[in-house]
C-alpha cells in the first residue's frame, strides 16, 4: 500500500497559506481603513 502525503500538511503549504492570510488581511485593512497603506503607516509597522 502506498501512503500519499496530504498536500495541506506540508510545511510549504503552511507557508503559502500564511502568506495568503497575511495578504488577505492587508487587502481588507486597505479597503476598510483610510490611510492603512500610506507609506508612513507601513514604515510604522
């Protein structure tokens, strides 16, 4: 019997998932909060 590794259990998939969540949160903040993506705000982060 051949055991297949779950695609979402790999470290690379978790890293990609974390980047996707971070990008989604940044996009949401940009849309909902005025000035969220301003250069000063990004430097302050």
